[in-house]
């Protein structure tokens, strides 16, 4: 009861109109309607209860609106609705709302987890179709299946593309194709593009290999015909031009050799157009050899005419023409030796000058004097040419593959010496170019030191890496310069509200700070001073002076101060620009020598110190990068004394990178070595991220898979070995009791089991019964029953259901496994029905102090099948032996009766003549005796002709 006064309603009076108005407003959703607080009695209680309901509904509405906003719009999916300490339907309503949010959020979170894993490159995750024991249904289940199908297709696509890329790009196995089943749309297009790329690459490389192999075997008739573009087109054109030049060269050299050595036309020269390099040198060498041969032979002809006049015993017999024919009549005495000499020299000249076979030597036996000297001269020429061409080919091949560490070292002279100097100079310049471009790209793009850009098209290998470094530098420089240009443009338009905001380092950071300080100072100057400051500080027009006519006093002093400042600033900025330009070009040996004081002096000292630090930093970082990235020397560290701030951080980052790489690679190497030695316990524990983390996880997963596979193989070996052992042991057994005892005694140590019983199904009674046949380690007083009906206890139930029953954690008083020293409760009890073709033959129960693992259970399941076959075989043999015994007994009885019948028939036949009536009586008696024996005889004959019976029964 609430107190009231006389002007208010009495205890039992209720203003129904006011109550109806409040209820109507409440029905419309107006929670501002309340009943008066000053009602007393029952009306007051009704008012308080109504107002409480209004307030609870209002809180409920606000809470639902809040949870809708924070969960549905703000994405705070862990928020839940709450009305405080409410019970009943209010609490159930809040619980229903929270359950709805939970049911909606859980599939979304699961989908976000899987998609997040896909975004990180982890394609092993799948969206669960069951959450907290509840299976997803309808749209949620369809979404889960769609996401899982997408992940599986992505995994198959990634696996196939990785395989093709590895086979084609790493292992050199051409012709590989990605086979991703069930994909469509973009994934099918990507798969077809990968296969198209692999197919084109296979055709291109195989066509190039065919042509180069033909060239290597001396076949110059083939060319590259495959349709290619880009760099492969350039390679195709290069090789085809090479083949054309080789064919032209071979043709010309062959012609000269034929004219000189066969037709005797001296003075011929080889003309090969469009060749250069080694081929031009070889053409020149052949022409030089031909000119020398012409001069030598013509001179020898004049000299040997006199020699031939003193020795006319030998004649030249070779068929020659031209000027060599004139020599034939002059030097007949030298023909024999010259024949051998000419053949060897021609062979060497053809191999070296025409066929391109380097290393050949002339072998002319029995010569002396001038001919021996000529032979040695030819061999010397061929040997020198071989060494020179092979050394040049080795160096140019190394340069083409990006290896700039080799030079031509062979000892040469003349034009070959000039070629050697040219190629060695080219290698030095290329190596210097690569080093400089890499250093400039790092300084400009990462450390804020401005410099030029590299534009190198159509490169690969080392040159492509250099181009990428320079392009990285250009990207960073573009962002910095555009921001500075934006600010300076705004200042040029008179807008002094903008500043340089780009994130920069090094001298560009100092320039940024200088420009921003300049903008602040410009705001305080008048028009003329603004013009000068704009020209000097923004537009870069150094040397400007403020001209303010008619001023005096402080303004004149201010103008002169500004002009003096502009002059000093011009000298200082030009000095700084000169040094910055040098640094941008990679020249770290210049210093800022401008005369300055105060902060400018400190800036000059800072810039000079920075240049010194940069020089040391560049050298150290280059050394570490070369040792770790190129030479494979792990553990290297950069040491930059006196570095601080950004440079110290950069040095630490480089050292951290090298240390992390060293730690990761050594950890991976240690684990890989352990795995190769068969140690599958270790795993990679080093911290890693990105692709190294992926490699780490893949290796660890590989080790786990190897370990699991090894364990499964061991379990399968154990299973097969023991099954084979028991099969061999039970083979040929003929006694059921022996089999039961043998199974229990041999099975106990294998599983392991400490107790066991074996019940055999007996169908001889009215109802089938399981009777105890054998036991293992069971005491007589343990209360083991000797028989069970089907469905009685676990033994009978297992036989009835034909299913294995496993009992875990048996009660303490259930059964005891005992020995002389004590007793213990078994951990597992297993009841195993033994079946043959779906029919129960026996039931076996085992108890163990340990748990039966999955391998033991699988072994027992397969063993019961073998036991069922053995029991059925023994049963069939027993029935067969009984039938055989009965058949033999019946046959013996039949034979005895037939003998008696024959004897009787003889006696009757003797008496038939004397007593026909007695004969008829005996015939009737014989018929009566034969009638009961007919089924027995038929049964014996049926057994005799039965093919399924054993041979001994037949």
C-alpha cells in the first residue's frame, strides 16, 4: 500500500479511462504514457505494475535498437542484448535474440575464417558444416558447400599450376599440362592460359633445341620456324641469322679450300657478308692462310726447280690443275712426302677453317727439314686458334648468362689481341654498370638520395634485376617530387597554407623541412619580400634581389637584410644542391664547403656526416647482400660506426634480415638433414613469416605425413603378420576344442588380453545355446557361466546382433584379472561374435588391463572371419565323417542282407521244383525284404556319385 491524501483515488478506485488511454498509447508503441504515481491501494499497485511493464518494453526496444546498430552496422559481432536482472519471458526473449545473433554470426565467422585463410594462401581450410554439434541447414549449408567447393577448386588449381610451373620452369620437363577437374569461368580460363603458356614454351624450346642440335651436328639446313613473339622472337631471329651466316661461311671456306687444294687455283679468297666477331676472324684467318699458301707455293715452285734438277728418281703422280700443274713437272722428287703432308694440312685446314672442329693437329710421319717446320707451323696455328676461340666463346657465353666474373686470359696477338682487350673492357664496364645501378637505386629509392632513372628494355637475368631496382627508385622519387611540386606550385599561386607531407628520408627530408620552414616565413613578409622569397625558395630562381624604391629606416634595413639573406641563401643552396646532385649520382666523395654559421653550419656538418655515413653504409650493405644473397655465406653483418636514426635503423634492418635468413635456412637445413637420416621427430621451430613461413609449414607438414605414413605402415605390417601367423596356425585343425584353446592361448599375448572365454553355438536343443568350450586365465570360483541363450547377457546379445561389443571402464566388482600376487579390474572388455556367411558359429570374450586400440580391433575383426571359416570347415568335416560312417555301416548291412538273400534264393530255387507254393511264398518274402532296403541302397549310390565329398569317402 502506498500512502495518499483525501483528494486522490481511494484504495480500490481505478480511473478506467486513464488506464484505457495509457493502454491505447502503449498499444501504438508510445512508451511515454504512464499512470500516475500517487495512486494508492490496488489501483496504485496496478499503476506501478503497468509503469514497470512500460519501462521494461522501452528498455527492450532500446536494447534491440542498440544491438541492431552495433552488430548489423558497426560489425561488433560479439555484442549481445541484455535487460539486466530480468526473468521469465523477458529473459527468454533476450535469450532468443542472442541465440539468433549467435546463429547468424557463427556461419559468418566460420566463412570469414576460411576466406581469410584463402587470402593468406592457406587452401587447407574448409568451412565446417556442423557448429557445436548442430548441422547447418538450407542457405547456411548451401553457402558452406559453395565456399568449400571454391577452396577445393582453388587448391586443385594451385596444385596443378605449381606442378606444371615446377616441371617446365625448374625440372625442365616440357609438355606438362595442368589438369583441374570441375572448374569453370575464370579458373578454367586461368588453367587454359597456363596450359597455353606451357604448350607454347614447349614448342618454342623444342624447336630451338632441334635447330641448335642440327647446327652442333653440322646440319645447317634447318631453321627455327615456330611462331613466337617478344624476346623469343629476338632469339629466333638471332639463331636463324647465325645459321645463315654459318652456312654462308661454310660455303665460302669450302669453295676456297676446293679451289686451292683440288683445282689448283691459287689466290682465291672467301667472301662472307654480314658476319662479325669470331666468324669474321675465322674468315680472315682462312683468307690469310690462302694468301700465305699462294705466296708460299709460288715461291717454292721457283726455288725447288733447282732442287729437283739434282734428284730425278721420284715423280709427282697426283692429278692437279692450274699453277700447281706447273709445279708437277718441277718437284716430282718431293711428291711422296708432299702427298702425306698435303693430306694432313688439308684435313687440319678443313676441320679448323671449314668444319669448325677445333683442336685438330696435322700428323705427317717421316718428314724433315722444311716440311717438318711447315707441319709444326700448321699445328701451332691450329692450336693457337683453338685456344683463342674456345676462351672467347667461354667468356661471351658467361656474359650472355649474366656471369660477369670471367675474362679472356689466352695469350694472343694482332687483331685477336684487340678483340681480347675489347671484350675484357666490355665485361669490366658491364660489371661496373650493374654495381652502380644497384647502388643508385638503393640510395635514391630507399635512403632519399636523389639520382637518375634507368630505362633498359628487353633485358633478362642480371639486367632485369638491375632494371627493377632502378624502377623502384623511380617510383619512390616520383611520389616525393610530385608532393614537393604540389607545395611549390601552391606557393607560386600565393597559397601559403600547404606544406610538404610526403614521407621521405635523408637529404630529401632536409629539403622537405627547408621548404616547410620557408612557407612559414613567407607568411610574414610583404609583397616584394614575398616575390624574392618565391623566386628563391619556391621557383628556384636563385640570385634574386628585392628592389623597394623610396623606403628608408627599418624597411630599408629589412630589405637589405632580405637581399643579404637571399645572397647567402643562393650560395648555400647552390652548394647544397651541388653536393646533393653528386650524392644522387653516386659520388660520395664530395663535401659541402659553403661558408655558413648557425643552423646552416650545423646543416653543412650534418650533410657531410651523412655522406660519410652513407659511404660506409653502402659499402657494408653491399658486402652483406653479396655474401648472403650471392655467395651464400650466412651469418654476415653490416657494421656502420657512428650511424644513428634512420641509417641506424636501416643497418639494423639489414642485419636483422641477414640474421633471420641465416637462422631460418640453418634450421631448415638441420631438420632436412635429420629427415634424410630417418629422424622424423624433429620439426622446424624457428619463427618465420611470409613465403619462408609457408616453406616451414610445408616441411613440417611433410614430416608429420611421413611419420603418420610410417606408423600406419608399421601397424599394417603388424596386422598382416599376425593374421598370417594365425591363419597358418589354424590351417589343418580338425578339433574344435583344440582350436578354441589354441586361439585363446596365442591371442592373449598379441592383443594383449589377460582373460578370455570361448563359447560355441549348439543347435542340437530346442533353442540354440552358446556353450562354454575353452577359457584362458579364468578361475573356477569366478562364476563363469557354462551356457547362454541368444540375447542373454553381452555374450548372447553379441551373437544375436552379430556385432562386436566393446565395454570400457568396467565396474570395480565386474571381473578381476588375477595372478598369484594380486588382482586388478580390467580396463576394456570386448565381446566378439564369430560368423561364417552371416551365421553365428561362436562368441569370444576378452578382457585387458589396457585399452584395445584401433589396430587391435581391426585385427580381431579380421581374425574372427578366419576363425569362422575354420569352425565351418571343422563342422563340415565332422558332418562328412558322420555321413561316411553311416554310409559304410549301411553298405555293410546291405551287403550282409544281400548275401543272406542270395543264399535264401538258392535254397528256395533248389526247393522250388518240389514245392511251387513254397516258392511263391519265398518270392513274396524276398520282395518284402527288398522293399525297406531300396532307400538305403539309393542313399549309398547318391553318396558314391556326390562330387563334393572328399576322395577318401568315394
